[in-house]
């Protein structure tokens, strides 16, 4: 039995009739494959059977990433061992084997549906000049071939640019290549990075502002551009522009409290109290406004936010911050929402969910009284819902046990 057949036999041993490896067999399967990847392949390396060792690692890598495994948390570990084997092999093999492995990668990466793990390894290795020249041709061919997939084209443009960099192309040639592919954000970002490397801050600022317009519908990218502008203006000592970028960041990337705190640190408390009102107005339609209210200790506004929001999500998120200061208001909110929820409940599971919420009310000062009142009200209004009545009676027993 050859090595590939042996790997297949391991898979067949643990795979069931539904063609996946169930949870109870996963540990044994992982152990057996790991043994092949460490002991068997190491033996091949020791015998200088480098290409065979590489092919076996490759075979295992493809197999373990495409078979169906119920609990696959150990698969990344096995994949990493495969990559470590590759790295060992290409670092010690002779040129003839290295050329064969390089050709193997070129062939695999030519596939439209190549796994990113292969592409990344290929691009991060083979840094000798003869390989770099071949990679330069290959990456340009990939760029030329891609027509209607901007994400893929952007990726291969970046790979091609990296090869140009590895070959020692001048910054001017690199920047010219970026300009020739200005449509793609990866090329604009590379151009910005090169401009910053040359301390050409004005050029970087122009490119960033242009990128903000071109990528205006991609909030993540726009936030990244504003962050870079913020850092440039801070470096240049352009305080007003620096502040403006922070304000824009709070708008485009509101989940980052660091930007909010950074902006606040630039003002006196008196001045900040005015500035923050503009920020609150800007964020008034965003759930992030609650995070800011909490940050500022404006619990009265945070309470209003919680009370005004439909449902219980906001209440649950900020209950710990508010329950000591505003127990009555929170209990009224709970009662109101529960009265809405109970109307659409029909199963015992639904009722138990309501009971769980009512138990949370007991953790708030005055909660037992509010829950007791709710129980009495529901027993009258929903006297024909026997499953609900049973659940309420059990909860009522808990209340009496607590001394109501």
C-alpha cells in the first residue's frame, strides 16, 4: 500500500455511510493523520525523498480540508503541520526538486478556484530571483485573465506589486503601477503607503481624500482612510484637521470608543460639554449613542434610550448600569414589554421564556412586587391558558419562598 492509499484508508476507517467523520471518531482520526504528517513524512525527509514528502503533505492538506468532519477544530493544526513540512522541504531540497515544487504551485494557482492557503504560501516563498521573474509573469497573467471579479483582480494586483517590490523595482515604478490600476482600493492603499514612506504627506492626503469618494459606500474602507488622515494630520501638527478627522471617525466607525476618547482629550471639560452635543446629534439615529451616554455617565439619557427602544435588547444590555439608579422605570419597562410578548405566546417554551425574564426582574429592587402584580394580572386575563397558569404558579411558589 502506497502512502496516499494509506491516508485514504485512514479516512475510510473513520468516515460513516453519510460520508462524514462523526464527533466520536475525530480525535482518533486527527491522531492517525498527525502521525503520518510527523513520523512518516519525517522519515521520507531523512531519506531525502523530498518531492515525495512534499506531495504526500499536499495530498493530506487537500484531503483534510475537503472532507466533512463533525468537529473540525483540530484541522487548522493539521494544516499548519502540512505547511511546516512544505517550508522544511523547500529550504533543504536541491534546485531540481525546488523547480518541480515551484511548477506544482504554478499549476495549482492557475486554477480559478485555488485555495487561498496555497496562494499565500506560494507568494511568501520562492524569493530567489529566477523564481521571482517567473512569478512576475505569472501574477501579471492572472491579472490580465480576470475580467469581472474586482475582488480577485485586486488581490492579484497586490501580489504582482509585491513581486515587483521583491525584485527591487524603484518606488517610482511601483507608484506608476499603482496609478495605472487606480480603480482598485488595494492599489490606492499601496500608493498611499509608498507616499508615506517617502514622507510625501500631501500626496498621501490627496490619495486618501480621493479614495474616500471612490469607496464612499464601503464604510469599513472609509473609516480606514479617515484613520490614516487623522494620523497624518496629528503628525503634521494640523490640530483642526486632526480633530475633524476624529469627528468623522466617530460617525463612520462609531464602535471604536478609542477615537471618541482621543477627541475628548483634545478639549477642556467645559468645551467638550458643547462639542459632545453635536456628536450626540450626529449619532441620534444610531444604537451607538447608548455607548456614548454610558461613557459620559449620562445615565438619565441612557435610561430614556432604553425606555424608548422597542423590545428588551437595550434594557438587557444596560440593565446593570441603570438598575440601582432607576429600578422603578426598568420594572415598568419590563412589565410593558412582557404584556406585549405574552399576547403572541402559545407554547410552553414561550411561557418559560417569559418566566425567565420575570426572574431577571427579581434581581432589581422592588422586582418581586412587580412580578407578583404581573402574575395576578395574567391569572385573570389569561385564565384559559393552562400551561401559562402552571408556569405562573411555579414562579409564585418561588416568590412565596422568598417571602414575596
